[in-house]
């Protein structure tokens, strides 16, 4: 039944019945809605107030008479979007409780470019404002994997208030990132251009990640508190040993 399906949107049994009755009748009196929903009139008034607060009904005045009107069913999309926003706001805190407990930790493997992109999306979702986001990268190879997608990812990451620090192998593209440090909300330092590595490293409070930059693409994500803390310390030691890069 429809009224049971509406419960997923946080509507009680009475709220679902009253909303559906009002939707069926159009602008109506509380008495008419009570009859249609087969609910006592006193209960209907209270239920309508609750629905108005949730945005599922509103009141129209026709002369001196009040008419109660069901919201357009498209309002449910607003509810879904609101829940999605709340979900993404809560996710970092919930993951903070779930991850890195105990000494065992988790090791996860990702294969292929789609798997790598999924991992990047997970990383971005779980980061909280102010979190460290540390990277060691050979940028040209990173972008070559899918330049359009990774540029979009960088733009979305730049909108977050993160402590983003990147150690790039020196190159023309890396030096462009030095110029754009403030714009991209990141700090950049450079390794010598002859530094030899063919994988990227990402370190966040939740995980230590390394992934290949050449095909076949593979990535390893280690979610272990001791390992993450050690890798953060190693990165900061490397960071502090490198000279500042000016614009």
C-alpha cells in the first residue's frame, strides 16, 4: 500500500493517510480529509500540523475558510536530497567511528581505473574539514590516466577546507601547480626531476594508499591506525626537508 511505502520518508501511519487523502481530494476542509482518511477530526488537525512542519502540506485561505492542501509529490525529491546532504555531512564522523579501531586494520585492493576512481571518491567523502591530505605524485602520469576526470576531482577537492600538501616530481606541470597553490587550496613542494617512482601515495587520517600510474592499474588501501600515523610522520619529515617553492 502507498501509505506503507511513504514511511520510508519519515511519515507515520496517520501522516501517510492524511497526506494521501489530501492529495486525492485537493484543497479540502479538515472534516473532509478526516472522512477520506478514516481518522478522527481532532487527530487530523494534529496530523496536518505535523505535515505542514515537514513541508508535506500547506494552508490556503478561501475567504474566511481554511483549506488544507497536500504538497506536490515532487516534494519527496527535496526530502531525498536533504537526506543525501545529511548523509554526506554525517559520513566522515560515522567513518571515524568505524575505521581504524584495533590494531588489525583493513587492507583493500582496487583494480582498474574505475576501481581507482571509486577509491578517490571514498577518500573525498570521508575527509572532514581541516584533515590532512598528503600526496606524493608524478603528476604527468597521474593526469594521463584520465585528465578530464582527475581535473574535476582536483577542483572538487580544492573546494574542501583540507590541509592539502603535495610533493611532486619536478616537471613543467608540477611547477604550474606551484603557481596555482592558493587558487587550488594546496601547498606544493618539488622533488628533483630525476626522482624515479611510478606510483602515487595518498595519506589521510583514515588510510594510507599507494597506486600504480601505469596499466594495469592497481591500488592498495591500508586502514590501520599505527601505519597511518607512521606514514604521516614520514611524509612530514620529507616535507620539512624540502625547500619552499615560491610563485
